[in-house]
């Protein structure tokens, strides 16, 4: 699985998001920035991001994903 494929999945699953990827296809990190995270706990944000790629993790196509999920105001 490529970084671009993961990025497309995350951007499609999380409304109004900007996704930045680093790493290689099976072990990577992501920064997901979206206003939908406003008022959500860090755990709830991570669960939302993981839900978008759960099938890829379960199948082994994606081995590890380090997640940073932020609102736009948290990155400016």
C-alpha cells in the first residue's frame, strides 16, 4: 500500500481534511488536520482516523500508522 493510497483513503473518510504522510507503505505516520476534530478527545480523533484504514491494518497491507490528528487552529 502506497502513502498516496493511504492519503486518499483518509481524505475521503474525514471531512474537510488535509493529510500529510511520511514513511514507507507499511509503516508510516500521518498528520490529519480537519475542523471535524474540534471538541473531540485525542483518543476519539485517533479512533476516527484508524477506522478509515482498519481493513488495511486487518489485512496486513498496512502494518503500523502513527497518527497526529489536529484541528486547523492547533497547527497554525
